[in-house]
C-alpha cells in the first residue's frame, strides 16, 4: 500500500491510495477460502470447487468486491496512521480502478475553533414594553371564546354561525356531504377551501347557491391537491355572535379565582409580561451567541452538518407521526414532502446550529465552565417535581449514565450562555481567551 497523493481542504483529508498486488491477491485467497465453503457450485461438493471455477460461477468482479470489502478499511486505516492524520469520523472510500487497485479516501478531520475577542462584545438588552392594547386584545379573544349565538332573520354577515346543507364533488367523486353542519363565517378562512366563507356572505336563510373553488397545491390529500371543487350549499340557519359584557361576572367566568375585571386585566398583563420577557431573553441570548460566533473562526468537516440535518429530520418525522390523526395522514405528509427536499430546507439551519454548538463548546473550555453533581441532582429534582407518583421512576431513569450526562450537557450549555450574557452586558471581567481545536 502506498499513498499517491494527499490534500487537506475544508477540514477533510483527501487521500489517493494504491494497493500492492500481493495484498490484493492475499485478500482474494481469503475471500475464496471463505466463500467456497458456503457456495453451491454444480459438479462440486461445497468447499471443493477450485478458485478459477468459483470465479467463473460467481463472477471474478464479485470475488474482488468481497476481498476489497475486507481489505480496504484496514488499508485506509494504515494510510491514515502513516500520514499521521487524526480522523474525526469514519472515512468515505471510493474505488477508482481495479488493476492495480486504487481508491480514494475522504477523511473528516476534527473541527477547529479559534475564538475571537468575545470579551469586548457589548449588546444592550431591549426593554420589554407592554401596551394596554395587548391586554385589550387578549380580553377581546376571551369574549369571542365565551360568546353565545342567537338566531337572526337577516343575510349572513362575517362572524355569524350558520347551519349549512353542503354537497360537493371533485369531478365525479364526492368531496363533502353534510346536513345542518355548523360553520362560523370567518373571512380568509381556508376551510374547507379558501374563499368558501366569502361565498356565504349576504345569503339568506333557505337560500341555495352553487360555486366552484380550487384546493391549494399543498392540500393534505395529494390526489385532491390543486383540484377544483363544485360546492352546492343551502343556508338553513343564521345566528349572530353575542359577546358577553365586560364586567366582574365575565371575569369570574373566564378565570378561576378572579373576582373582578380589574383583577383579570392585572393577571393578563402579568402573564403577557412574563411571556414577553421570556421571548426577549431567548432572543437576546441568540444575539449574543451570534455575535460571539461572528467574532470566531470556525472550520469543520461537512459531515457534521449532514449529521445535524439527519437529527433534525428524525425530529421532524417524529413530530409528523405524533401529530397525524392516522398512519395514512402521516404517510400522506411524508410523500408530499420528500426527505431530500427537507434536507435542502434544513441545511442552512443545521449549519448555524453546528457553528454555534462548536463555538459554545470552545467557550466552555476558555471559561473553565463546570457542572458538579449537586447541580445535576438539583436539576433532576426540578425536572421531576410535578411527576407525582411517577417521580421515583423518572428520577431513576434520569440518574442512569446517559440521561444524567445529557442533563450535565444541558446545564453546561445554560451556564455557558449565561456567562456570555454577563460579558455582553459588561458585568464580567475579562479572562484569558481560548483557542485551538475542538476535539
């Protein structure tokens, strides 16, 4: 075995390696000895066919393929060791010729991270502002949620609740067929098709109407997506929305333990402020991490992004499976969004996540951030405090080696981000920064 060429690029080593014919021949002999024992060759007992006969029976290229499958990983490992290459993941091997045998190996190298002067980063947090209009909007939503509907003798208006007899078809196939179906007329609603609600506006009780609407291209049923639907509807009842009055009785009805409208407004304002502050905190942390990453030099093999994309796809597929009402609906979604399309969509997000993760990992070393067992125990206690009768079972699981290590990593990340936030706010003194490879 000899290395014909070597190139380092994008944290990958590209090797071209030629195998010694004697190595290949020895591997062919091993493959023959192994395969002849389990291959039935006409005219010979198992294990007795000569190598030339076996090659003719199964194909010389197949015997060579079996031999190389055994030989190439070892030859590649030897070349990596000879060239003093630190492999970060399994190499990708590709045979380019067979006489003599030459193959190329693409070897991922460890990521390299050099932090910039992140201690000089200063980012001012944005003040959380909450307006009375936001509180009013929530109260208005609550009024609609607790509204009642009463029959009226007038044409259909927006927000009315109507009773409909519906029959519809796509070509000669039925689509929706219901009698007395309740339907709230909400403009811009996409159910059962965009524009359906608008078609009902102005209709009177017992009035009938026929119209056509097109289903969107991303409709869940791929066979119906983009098709035109013929609707026939009859309004059998019209009810208008009656909103409850804004008073203390309304407040008592929508929020247990609240006695007055003023108390309800205070509770809504407090909840909104808490959610807004949490959103602002997360956004601020992302801005800080982005700034640290921008100051840093990060290089890594592309396989890291591919692995992150795989992980994100698996998460997405699990979400689809859990959200689907049936196996058919899950498969429908899966067929509508090919995995390769998902990979393209997720690639830029995966790239960002890999970069930020590597930068945070280097900050952990630079800032000497550690998480002790007492902190892990406290976090597991916090995670299981509402588990009730299953608390002991959950704690036992979380204290097993792998979950406990995941908790440690979670806390390490949280402490690292908090450290960077303190620096960005100017509340932490500068210490020696770190560099070098992330291993």
